[in-house]
C-alpha cells in the first residue's frame, strides 16, 4: 500500500479518478476516516484535519504531542491540545528544575515552551535549498546543524538528547534519522513517546 499511495501522490492531478477513489477507500479502512474526506483532500490529510476527523463522531480530537491524549471538539492547535492544555505547566516546571538543579546552570531566564515571540521571529526556512524548478513550492525547513556542529566541536563533553516516537504526530519517529547527520557517539537517541521522553530526560 505504501508504494501505491506514494505513487498516487506523485501523480497529483494526473491521477485517474477511479484509482483516487480506490486509494481513498483503502485509507478509510486503515484509519476509520471517511474515504470522502481523503478524496476531497486529494488523498493528502494534514495534521489538523487528521487530529479532528479521526475522533469526529465522539466530538473529540487527538493531541499532536501524544496521540493517547484527547480533547473535546475539533483540533485548533495548542489552545485545545490535550497534552499542552493539561501538562504544559508541569513540563515547564520540571524542565526549569532540571536545568537549575540537575545540570547546575544558573540563570534568571525561565524555560518557555511554545514561546510565541521566539516562534514568530525564528527563521523556519533556514534550511531552504534552491528549488530545481522556478515555480516549485519549497517552504524549506529550520536548520540548526551548523550551530550544533560548532557547539559540539567547541565542547567535546556536550551531548545531544533526541526523542521521538510513534505517538507524536508533530515529530514522527521516521523523520528523526534525517536530522541526525552528526556523530552518533555524541547523540542519545530515545525512540519513545512524548510523555515517556520527557520523563526520561528529567
């Protein structure tokens, strides 16, 4: 199914209608989301729609940070994400305690997750490459590899903690190896869930 689905996405608007309907029906069998929803979206289900539609009949939505956690109503982002809404305060408290007590780093600056100012000012396309075609839609990606490489060179004792898992829709496990193009001996890679990875880090 994977090869057939990728092939269909690659064909785009050239995909035959009967094949598009057939693949939409298979996706419905795999996910429980109606084939009509997949068909209307040209077989491309974005994260927000997936989190909303999967539990739509029970008027609940999935958390993108830990899909075991749900919230009432359609998914609208961090404002009603079950993980952020129920656990963000505890996670920030634990992170601040870990930085100061365990690591011993003294600062008056608090750890802020989901910092709006940082989010809006960050260059989310720092990893953007020159498109092969002039009309390509290439949104790029955030790239901190140069800064990380420089930090690892200057501080041999520095270690990198990377966590991801099958329950995290915002950072799927199969995407993480792409980001790990640095010495594996300097990286602790923990394939786990959001809440488990947080607990392991603390």
